[in-house]
C-alpha cells in the first residue's frame, strides 16, 4: 500500500506500509527514504490521518522503531 501525501506535509512526500512485515516506508521531499521496522498498523493509520505527517513521524515514529535510510534518485539522475 502506497499513499501520496497530497501536499499535507512539507517534508513527507509519500508513505507505504506492508502489514505482513510491519514495515513502514517514508519518502521525503529531500529524496531520502526511510524504512521503519515493526510498526503496528494502528501507527500507520494514525500517520495517514495526521494533519502533519512530518510532525507525526518526528513525534510518534522516529526513535521508537528501528530505521534504515535509503538514498533515492532524483528524476533525471544517472545510475
């Protein structure tokens, strides 16, 4: 499942969630992507409903769940 932010938050561009592995993917405007492990579905639902996704990630997810950072390529960037 992958959802666009639709301009509701300045830094979070889109989010995705895999309920089988409880992995949350957050893609940011700065071309960074973060995968959080062990995130309950209720937390993902809260993120989708939050007025500010950036703030929700900062206050309810960061530091609570293991995180991996992945660089994302910008459009037009060479491989």
